[in-house]
């Protein structure tokens, strides 16, 4: 796919229906005298189908190859190494891990595409659905939140980006400048504020629609948008709306949060569903037909590499392909904090593996430093092997995008920055108590550093650490030994295709 993603984003309505169940039936219909755009979006059913298509890009981790948005945001951090079989295994991931990525990096390109395709599909609903029914009004509101989500990743990873809110003519494809971050954030604020009054609370959705954004989703994302702009009081107020809604709470047991039992649970504010129901085997897995993938293949990618791993008899962590290997720094942070509960459910040392009867036979394996990742773990209970299904290909682990613990920690930071240290300690305490740790009594810089460390421990492998370090001004100190360069790696490069074809200015320091 050698054309500009900005151009792709506007080429045709066909893109809207990639992965949508209504595509075949719709395209088979004769539409005399009217274009598909004019005919579609007229009914509640049309609006619902188009909104499903917008949600679909939250799941697009293997749309054009190995390009998980979660891993693209994780590998530049100090949490883990890329791993795999060696330095040539998924080179785009290796380059993100080593800060050797440039504008030709495919994982960067594909993440950029996911965000813009997702925003495009949202635009279609927002601009074309008439809003004549209560359902249509709600679906438009959902897509405004989704559009804000996609643009949040765009500005967080690339800074100033083209802000596209409508279809473009062919003459406009190469004339869309990068909008200032402040303008993109302002649009996010507008979208979220307009959406909040029209969205139901999480508890109002039936179980079959738990994947949808709710009022709490929009409020939490609005708080995050304010936080990243250093609008501390506004951020604290938005997070307080989530906290005082009483729609959410912390799971009593941290082990449940990332298990099947914790999916769409009390702590879930926004998550992406995956499914094992297809029962894929090596013969029918749709490697070349991304829209048919419903399982989370990146979980298999992150399991301990099967060449060297024997699981402990009483453990259900199965072998995988060896990516996302934790660094000692993360494990040692848990040890220093006396944080046993979260450590056991996030990172496993080789010593623990062996003590429980398992084995690892390659102490010098590529990127391996003695630890294995368990949060998005390749657990037996998350996949299936019945009816010929291959466990490697059928992980159903949902990706958690916003959970209540994250909101509490962001609230703690916002209150601290706004001068309310008491409330900051109160929100921080909730997360620490669930982890089996004591209350923090620190003040000033020590309190802020405690919040920073708590995010490291609570949110490991959830895709926040790299952007957190950048916005805190801590990236050079923490990531410099890994290859990070100030005045370059605060942002990812604009994909080369869009620099050339879309006439977009490149970020500083990239080729």
C-alpha cells in the first residue's frame, strides 16, 4: 500500500465497510439514481452499522502486519525489551525498542493508518447521520468520543498532525497542513463535551453492548486531554465526575483485572473486545485477510518463547513467540516497593519459574534478561483447543484502554498539580491499598515521585509509560541509556509516505 494514508482516508465509502458485516449485502443492492453515500446512513440500522465500523479499528492490531498500537506505545519505554528470536525478528518492533526507528518504520506507519482510518469512519457517522432519533444522536456521540480517542494517540505520538473532520476533494489531498496540538486538543475537548450529555452511564448498557463508550469513558478521556495540556483544575474536575458517578470501582483482587472474569468488570471504563469463538487452526487463520481476525494474536506474540520454555506444572502460562520481555528495572521496582500482588500478576522471574517446576534453557536468548510478562499473558484459560482449534491462534484477551485505577492515578496527579495534596494522597491511597501497600504521607516533590512510581507499577505494559515520561520531562534521564535522544524521540516520525505524497512536514531529527 504505497499511497498516502491521508489520501486513503478519503478515497471511497468502501473503506467504511471493511470488516463490517453489512458490507456485502449493501454493495449487492441496486441503488438507482443515488450514490451509496447519499443512500446510506439514513436509518438507525445504517447508523449502527457505520458506528460498528468505527469501533472496528480499535481492534486493528494486525490489519497490515505486526503493528499493535499497544506495543508501538510500549516498546519505546523502559518496561521491556522487544524480544523475539533475534534482531531481525519483526525489525519494526526492534527499532522502536532501540530508538533506531525512522520514517520508514512499518509499525509506525500502520499505527498512523489505524488512527486516521478510525477517525475517517467516525467522521462518516458524525457528518452523515442526521441525528433524527435518540439512537442516532447517541451513535454520533459515541463516534465523537472515538474520534477524540484516535486523535489523542495521534497528537501524543506525533505532535502537530493534520486535523481532518470532513471528506476532502482530490485537490486537497496534498494540501492539508499539520494542525497545532492545541487546536487538535481543542477539537477533542469540543467533541467530548458535546458527547457527554448524550451518552448513557455504563450501567445503562445491556451486557451485549458493554464494549461501547459510555458517559464515564468520555469524562475520563476529557480529563486525560486536560491533563496532557496541564489544565490541572479542569482535569481534576473531569476525573472527579468519573469517581463520584459510582459507576466504577477497583477490583478487590488485582489478579482479576486482566483475567476473563475481569473483562468489562467494575474497573473497566473502556476496553477492546477480542474473541476465541472462531477456533482458528493453522490452515484457516486469515493472515492475509485482516478484517476476519477476531482473536488477539499479539498475546501469542508475547508469551515466553516456546523454543526454550517449559511451563511450571501448576501454572497456566503457555509458551509463545517471546516478545515484550520485561526489564530488570521493572521487576526491581516491585521488589523495592514490597509490591508482591502486582508483581506476581505482571512479571515472573526465571527463578520463580524454576522454583515452581518450570524451565528456561536459553540464558543468553535475544533480549532476555531473566523475566517474562504476565499481564497480557498467554494463559491457557484465555484461548481454546477444542474442535481442532490451535491455542496459539485463539487468544481472546481484551485490551484495556482506560480503567479505573488509571483514572485514580491521573486524578492524584491532577490534584497534586492543582495544589490539593490531600486529595492527591487520597486517590493514590486507593490504588495502593488494593495492591496491599501502605498509605503515602509524602508531600511536595516526594509525593509527585510517588505518583510517578505508582503508575510504573500499576500500569506496566498498558502503553502509558513512554508518553508519561515524555510529558513529565523525565524521558531523557530514564530512556537515555536505551538510545533515546532529546529533541528527537519525544515524538515518532511522520511516515515517509505522507511526507512525500501528502506534503506533510517531518518531525525534527528524522529522515
